[in-house]
C-alpha cells in the first residue's frame, strides 16, 4: 500500500525537513517487507490558495483516486501508536492500494474535505504547527512500520 502525505505548505531546509526526510527513509526501508510504501510527500504551495476551500482543491488533486483519506484534524480521534499501526495494517490487508494523510493550512481543512475523510485523527488537544505535525506524522508512520515488523523501536 502506497502512503501519501498531502499537505498545504512547503517545508524547506532546516531541522524539520531533516527529521521528515529521515523518518520517511526509515519508513520506506522498514515498510517494504510489510507491503507498505513508498510514502510520498505532496507539498502544496499555500501561496496559490489562501482559503480552506481553495486549499481543498489543491489537496483533492494530490489525493490519488480511490485512496483512503485520513485527515489530521484537532477534532479527530486520538489513537495509540499500536492502534494507528493496526488501522494501517487492516486497510492494507483489505486491499486498499493508497492511503492519503491530509494536512490542511493554518485555518484547518475545508468542511467538505473533512466530511469526505474516512477517518479523522488528532495528535491531541493541543494545536501543533504544521511543520511539527508533519514531523510527528512521519515518525508515527515509521513507528507503525516497526510495530508491525516486531522491531524493538516501540516500547509500551
């Protein structure tokens, strides 16, 4: 199953970019044996779309046809890392070919796009900057792969 991170805004060089690249490389190495990956990042230029509605149009173009949409949203479900890993494995085993993780702009996701999501996921009650949310997502994807692989990286 291919994974896609579809996010408004570009992360340029810096510590966040380095962390994202590192976790994506780790995920791709670990996930390959689990029929997970690659994980593709679609960074969408927020200068071209200011409103949540305009941003939703950009995100729609980045989401592959037939993909399961997982929206990162503060009103979403808070999941444990094991539950997150199990959700990914269950969808992979059900034959889902693409899973798209969607991150909106500063004002969040357009309500219509949020309503189309198959699942809403939250990283907790706190609001996170988009750069850190993307770092956290890539780390959790890598962690999910290690959980599914039985690696000691994740400790309960």
